[in-house]
């Protein structure tokens, strides 16, 4: 296997695109650049929100790495395998950079005629735009509160608000 010294780009920013009459939506050009020459997109229905997670093969590879660490006869393996393989799809990207979302995907994310593409670093999400705007507003407020707590803790804080082990409070 040949390793590349080129670091994978990141999916950044957010944009809203319309779904055409044939049910296709254009993947943002910046996201297609990160995907490189790949003519397909891997998707997984999010287990934590009404969104679709998408990206290159690294998306599925990361989930399969976790799966490989599990006992293949365990309930955890069965559940994670369903999530990784049964709730995922590989969508073709056409020559104009468009994908077609299945009915199951659109139903899960409550997407009708527009899609918000939201960068998340090594993957991106597809949202129903109004739901994304609510999430965006709520998350900005939480980030502001987290920043305040970080300042008070003198460094990092946990999601529950406590200082991370090894951090000093001033």
C-alpha cells in the first residue's frame, strides 16, 4: 500500500442547495474538491440527529475500524454493523456534481426541496435547512457558554462543565 504525504482536505462551511425536479442536488464545489476524483459519496443516516452524514471512503473506514474491535458475536457488533452497513449507502456523483437522495434518506432528514450541506471536518452533513438554522443558533449559544467556562477553568472543560483532569482553575 502506498501512503500519501498529502493531507486530506477538510469539509468546511455550510451552504444550501435546491433539489431539482428529478430529485438531484449539487454537492458544493468545495466539498467535491475535498472528495477529489471520487465519483461516489458514502452516506450514513445519523444516529444522533435527523441528518445524513456523508464523505469519502474514510467515513465508512472509520466506522468499520470500530466494528473490527468488537466481538463479532456480540449484540454491540450486530447493532454497529447495522448502522455502518444497513443504514448507509454509496451515491453516484454525476458529471455535473449532483447526487440523488433516496426516499429513506429524505424521510430521515425531513428534506423536501432544499438541502443544507454542513462541513464537519473529515465528513459533512445534509440537513433540512430550517432545522439546521435552529441547530446552528443553539450551537452558537452553547459554544459561547463553553468559551466562558473554558476561560473560568483555565483551559479545557468536559461536556458536563467540569475542568478536564490536569487543568488548573484560576
